[in-house]
C-alpha cells in the first residue's frame, strides 16, 4: 500500500507540474513565438580556431540582419527616379527606414580638423616634399575663388589637403548622390540605390515575414506602374522569410503525416478512443516539455528545431505503444505491469538518449538544440507512461485481429533454413563492405541548406554592383597595441593594392582608411611641415587679411588621430564591428574585408598573405574541414558507442547481447551501400543519423531479449518501428538538405534495423 501511495504521489506531482506548465505556456505563447529564430545560418558550425573571427562573423550577422537594399534600374535614369518615389510612397508606414550613407559623416570630419596635419594622400605628401611656395599659393588662390561646395570651408583647409584625403576615402564606394537620390553605375546601367534598415520593432520571425511580404508587394506594384523598370533586392530578411515559409510548410507536412499515421495505426490495432486519447496526451506532453526545455535553456528557439522536432511524434509514441500492447489480454495489475515493463523501457530510454546526446558534442548550435529538444521530449513521454498510465484502469484491450501481425511476422523468419541464413548473412557482409569502402562523402556547405535561386542571384548581382565586401573570406590582423595592429593592417593593404592591380580582388575595406597608423600620420605631418607650404600660408594671410593666429593654426603639427577620438561619432558605430579590443585580453585586432573574391585561385593567393599576426579566414573552407573532421570523428564515436552499448547489454543478457547490437550495425552498413548505389553522397548529417540509429535500433533487440516469449512485445516493437519509420522517413520530404539527408538515412536504417532484429531474434514459442 505504501508503494502504491508513493506512486500516486509521484503521478499527482508530475500531473500538477505538467498542468502548471501548460497553463503558463498558453498565457505566454506570444513570448515563446517572439523567441523563434528562422536563421538558417544556425546550421553553420562555430569556429574552433579563431575566437575573434567568430566574434566578427557574429557582428557582421547582427549588423547585416537589420539591413536591406533595393536597386531600381531602367533604360532612363529619370524613370528609375520616378519609380523610386513610387516605391517610397508604398513602403510608408512599414517598419523600415532609410539608411543614409552619410549619417554621422560631418561629425567625423569635424574631428579630423584637429588632426589634419597627419591626414594626407600619398600624392600630396610627394608634392609637399617637392613643390615650392608659389605652387601652394596658386593652388590656395584657385580654391578660394572657386564656386565648389565642400564640407570643409576654405579657411580651415586652404590647400585642400584634408579635402583630398576625404575624396580618396570617398572613392571607396561607387555610390554617388544625384539630387535627393543615390545612384551607382555598372556596365553602362544606372541603378538607383535605396539602402534601408529595419526598425527595432521587427524583433520576431513573424514580423520579418510580414515585412518582407510587404516590401515584395511594393516592388511588384512599382514595376507594374513603371513599365521597363527592373528591381534587385538583397538582405537577410528576404532569406529568413523565404526559409521560414518553407520550414513552416515542412512542419505542416511532416507533422500531418506523422500525426495521421499514428492515429490510424492506433485505431487499427486497439479499436479504442481511450488508446487514441492517451497517445495524443503522450505526444502533447512530450512536445510541450521539448519546447519549454529549449525555451528555458537557449536564448532563442530555431524554427529548424521545430521542423526536426515533428519526428518526435514517432519516438514519443514508442513508450506509449509498449504499454498499450502489453495491456492486450493482460490480467496483471497496472503496477505489476509497470514493474514488468520498466527494465526494458528504462534501458531503451538510455540507449535512445545516448544516440541523441552524441548530437550535442557537435559545433553546430541547431544540432545541440535539436538533441535537447528530443531528449526532453522522449523523457517526458517516458515519464507520462511510467507515472500516469499505471493509474488508468481502462487501458485494457482485447486481442482482436492485432496478433495476426505477430503470426505473420515471426514464422516467416523461422522457416528460413540454416544454409539460407548463412548465405543471407554472407551477402549482407559483402554489401556492407561495399558501402564502407566505396561510399562517397560530401562536405560542401551546400549539403546544409538550399535557398531560392532567384534570391541568391539577386544577392550576388547586388553585391557586384555595390562592390560589397564578403563576410566569409577576410583577414584578422592582431597585435598588443592599437598602433601595432594599424601598422600591420596598413602593410597588408599595401600588398592588397598590388592584388587589385593584378585583378585578383576588386577592393578591400579596412579601418586604416579612416584611421591611419601613427607612423603613417607622422610621415604625413613631417611633409605637412614643409617650408614651401609654410611660406605659402604666410603669403595667403597677407593676400586675404588673415591674422597671425590663423597662420599659427595652419602651420601647427597636430597629434595623430586615434580610435578613441572618433569612438563617440555615429560613423564609428558603423565601423565598430571592424575593431576588437577587450579589457579581458591584451590582444587587439581588426578585420580587413575583401571585395571581388570570385575564384579558387584568388583564395589561394590571398591565403599566402597570412602570417602569425595576420590570420586568413575562409569560412566556406573551414566549414568543409569541420564537416570532414566531425564526420570522421563521429564514425569513431559511433563505434565506441556500440562497444559501450554491447558491454552494458552483455552485463544483463550475457552471450545473447549481440542480437541487440548487430542489427543496427549491419543496418548502418547496408544503408551506406544503398545510398552509394543510389548515387547519394555521405554527409555529416548522414553520419549523425547513424549515431541516432545506435539508440533507436538497439531498442528493438533489448525488448526481444527482455521479453523473448511475449508476443505483445513483438507486436509493440513492430508498430514502434513503423511509427519511427514514418516519423523520421517523413523528414526526407523536408526542403532543408541537412534534414532531408538525415531523414533518408534513418528511413533505410530503421527499416533494416527492425528487419534484422527479427532475423537474428531467438526462436521461441509465442503461442502462449
């Protein structure tokens, strides 16, 4: 009686906690949905070699995820400008604002005036060293009487030296003002550029989808009103929206297939609404705990996790099926039935959790989250069955036609002669060896995700037109001081200048364009102090009636410009992601971005510029290396996992332990062969699927070893295998290549594992 009361107390506690969490979740759905993240780049691995490079990529992602740009073009620039007005009127009221490229520029220029002696172009330095006073006097006179407009008044820059430096700085971008518009020329075509930024209110995935749809609608309407106008768009929001829609469709399709299949099977086997209700209850509780675990553990919940998590339906139903089938024509007390089933169910939970746990040791954020999602979900489903089901007396069923499946399955296996079994085993070994030695791997980043081809084409073309730097291939320059970093970065950019001349790259973006090193500024200041310019300054003062204080200010040698000097300007906020300085570390770093890196030959030449203080980052190559390394590592981990699993099962079942472990091993090798014959390459996700098969596949053998003569168990593992097959197999319909390859591997793996478990099962009498 005491045990029974203790059991009821645990059940009541679990039900109370579940009900409380369900109520909380119902009232906080908006909070949970706001944490959904459609970022497909969560599939990318974290950097294992350079923390600064990884931080930079994160900064670029945050800087770029709120930016977007639309380009409008036609045969006549005037038509494009009219189209721009129409487009702007259509997006009024949307959560997006224009992002003027000159924002904060005037404040930056005002800071430069206090350091202008060190801010000179190489051409002006050469002229200061070679030209006498008359040259500078004539140049200043010409500027004084010119009608041109400048951000710097003549009085503050009488020789235009700082103006020349700023003009050289401005030549980095190809975008030019044209009236109230921004225009860029490319291949004889004029494009009107509309840079925009998302408002802070766009903080959820659903808001991004709505905004992207509205912008796309505005583009379509603009093109309809202005015939002949073409539009290009680029921005993370468009990819996030497109991916979110695809994954939502995946969730609906996969969830529908898994859900309907589960219900049809339950209805067919048990012919009971109670059974259907408790299956739905188990799945719902498992899914709720899975979502909440990710919500409380991770800062955001990836929508890819939910897409993968729909396969949890099949896994969480397994434990429910073990109980329901054990209830068929069973006269045991429910608590006795739990004691009967608990050893097998507990060992099955452990082996399945091990398979998912292997996913957490990868450097992929979304895979770790998927593993937590699945472990929490199946654990909650297991607890539901173990704690709640024993107290529901109505969960008793008659055999009906259910055991017809058992009589159909097992005798087929027993009729196979020993000679035939040896031939079959030999054939399986040969096919397995073929799969092991002739399989083809693919570690390309494209094995992770696929994007809309039209969106990719527009993104590439926009980047070419605007000459945007690549966030995936760049240099990280490090040093112990700011000056050391800037000096090394300048040395690097001098070598990159030669690459531009040779056509290896089209340009680069470096912080040293805005803040030269102290050495460079001192060289400029030395040239600025030339006698010719000083004499010309005194002549100009007489010519224009300037006082001695003005002469003194123009001949003054200024202190070098530093990063701290411009840290409080809006312009620095746009450049801050290029600079890395931490109080926790003495190392400082800056990033040098590249434009126009289009060939493997160019990447090879650029990589040779690296040295101990200049780190070359090639993210696509790094991802491929990580894929290859972890694919190999997981192969060894899986082998070790099977060894440990065999030892654990051997301790309980002795010499028959091989009957639980051999089927998933052979299923893995045979799946490799099938994929190879079908022309499918083996990816990291395929190998991770095999790791999960370690846990799922051994469950069937464990139950047959634990309950060798119980025909209900044979029925339950067969139904469970079918449910798992449908759930994971439906992942092969996903639009995400990573999830699709995962599903295909498990589709064959689970099916073969179940068949082989039956093939190697002990011959026992199940008629009783």
